[in-house]
């Protein structure tokens, strides 16, 4: 009996510590990527020039007419037009019917990225507009994007 408990604990120990290693080649954020030069006086021109800039190709997407109950997706495309790595720390939707999946890895200067947004029209009716607040290491910290849909009965 002691042998089997030892085997289980040893196996769990190995799995936990082997999972902690970074085996993929994704770019990892560093301390220099996370800074907030904002102060009550604002951001100085010099600090602003060295920050990442989150530039969406479109900030509003209209699904058009959708039948109630449909689940829809759209991918917002963006680019880091700044001079530092862009890190999206959080996305928050204005309604539980809308979810988003931001990239996990930092976006290097000049690189492009995508933010997937999913909308579930179940229980919705008429013209619907939802916002997604994208929080990143930019100034200002939050950028707002929007999805709209005209939900009709099936």
C-alpha cells in the first residue's frame, strides 16, 4: 500500500514540475514590457513615443440580421504600431452573451494580432450593441471595440 501512494505522489511531483517548464517558443512578457507612465499630469511625449500602440483595423463590426439563437464569431485584427511589446492583459464584454479570446503572447512592434469575439443571440431581440473593453500596456490603458446585430425571430 505504501508503495502505491509513493508512486502516485512521485508521478504527480514529476508531472507538476515538468509542466512548469516553458517548452514552446512563444515570446514571454518581461518586466520592461509592463510599465505605466501615466500620472495625474498625463504622459510625457518621450514616454508616449516608446510605448506600444494598439491599432485595430476596425473598432466596430456589424453582424447584420441574425436569427435569434445563432452563435456568431468575428475576428478583430490589430497591429502594434508602437516601439515596445504589446501585452493585452484583459478583455471584458458588456454582456454575458459576448465573449472574447485575446492573444496570450506579447505582440512585437510592427506585428499583427487577432482578437476573437463570439456572440450568442439566444434570448436577444432587435438591434443589439455590445462593447468589449480591451486592456493593454498602452496609453490609454483601455480601448473599446463594438459588435452589433439585428436579431430577428426564427
